[in-house]
């Protein structure tokens, strides 16, 4: 590292990176050149140095590189990220160099998205995608840090969930006609729509009363795409005994690889078609207008908890990634457990006190004042 005066009167500060490549900048004053060189030295010592030349790539070009490398993503997630890039990120950042992106600029972008009427969820997802592509730039040595980290984001409000009773489920299933068995399976197993649509005959175990969830269907650009379930893990989901006979009739005469709930044309059953043909009409008929098939998943969780299922059992049934996620989504359903804990503690303490008195011991004086220690 060195600072030298040039024939034109400018001060040149220069240094070499780990690969031996020289970098330099020119300043009017020697003090400015030394200050810049000192900051570079500090960055290198902290492991925060990034090659300025690499950061000249635009966000648009880097976004294409980033998205192309996301081979681990499910097709539906990759498609959603592409939509966020196209609609929310690239219109603002496409021609901006990575090195020119600042923390304040990202915060201003988030503010404008929020004020433009986008939902808090969309704003947060847009920020996540932008932050992920900047994080790759950091790992690639193009940026010293991720300037999107720590930006204040809008809070996502909790949508009020609808939990149906057993009677309401029965009424809805009856009103849905030939689709009633699909309604009942959704309400008593908690399957996601894509998991129900992709369920095949060979994965229905009538003897053990289990559904093996090993595949899911997602609609991408109007096409049905089959892949692994949301968490990439298979799971075995139990169903009540009263559904065994209807399911047996549903799969009778079908091949093992056939879909359990196909469309009338024998193709995969799409959510929109299911709602248009039966579900929306049935929901309105039984006084549940506005109900969606996904809300039957909430109903499955509610009915299971009401019958004593613990959080771990509900997590496994619904295919959540963790019990913490289940609690986060359905915390209200487990509030009665707290009352039960307090009641059981009270009963245990009462039994313990009674046993203590039966052994001829004096009752403990919880309100007695302890004797004062003598002064030495």
C-alpha cells in the first residue's frame, strides 16, 4: 500500500489484493488518499473487503445469475420468486449497480412498496428475494455486506381463521354432492389442496386407515406440476373410521397409479374448478359463504385439538416443518391446555397436602413470619 503524488498534482493511493491485482484511486489531497487507504486496510483485516470491479454488475444481471443458481427450489417457489423479481424488484433496481445499493435506498423502496397498496406479505417477500440475491453477492466477494439486512418491514396481520364444527362439515359435504368425500377428507386429515389433488390410489391404506402424502400438485402458468410435498418430506396421515367405506367406493375399479380425486374428465382436479363446480355453491347453501377449501385444513387442526391431540401430533398430521410453526399458526387452539395444566397442578398440590396431614405432620405455615436472626 502506498500514497504518491502524481505529476498532475493528484495523490494516488494504491494497494494489491490477495490475487496480486493492483487497485488505485486518485485524490486532490494527500489526507483523503491516506484516509481511503486506511479504510481499505481495515476492511481487508476484518475480512469485509470486496473487489470494487466485481460490484459494478447491475442488479438485473446479478438477479438472473442468482435465480439461475437456485436449483434447490421447488418449481412453484422458483416461479413465485420470478414474479416478485419482475413486478416488484427489477422495475426499481434492474439498472442499478450492486455497489450503488445502500441501506437507506432499500428502506425507501420498502416504504414506497407499502404505500403503493401492496400487502405486507408481498412487501416482505419482495424484500426477502432482494436480500437473498444481495447475500449471494456478499458470498461471491462482490459486496462487503448485505445492505438489505435490518431494514424495517411492515407487520403481517393475522387473518381470522374459520373453524367448522362436525355438524357444519357434514352439512357442507352433503351439499357438495359427489365432491362431498373430498370435503370430508380435507376437513378430517388437514391435507393441503395440492396434496389432495395429487393423492393416488396406491397411497390409500384402508386397513390401517392411512393416507401416504408423498406428492403434491402445483399450478404454474396454468399447468399442473407434480412434485414433493411442501416440506419435501413424506408423511402418513390417519383418517377416521367412518371415511373408510366412502374412500373404498371412491377408489373402486381404479388402477394403483390413478388419482383418487380426478376431475370429471379424468385429469387432475384444479382448485378453481372444484370451487366453481361444487364448493362455493355448497358453502353458500349451508351459510358459509366465502369459505375456502384451505380453511378446512384449519378445521382439521381444530377438531383434532378438541379431541386431545397434542401439538406434536397436529404438526405431524399437517406436515409442518416444526412444532414451533404449529404453535405459531394455531396458538389459540392450545390455550385450553394452559387451564388444564393449572387445574392439574391444583389437584396435585391438594392431594399432596392431604397426604402430608394424614401422616400426623403439622400443616405447613405458609404465612408464618420467619424468626429474626440474632445480632452478633
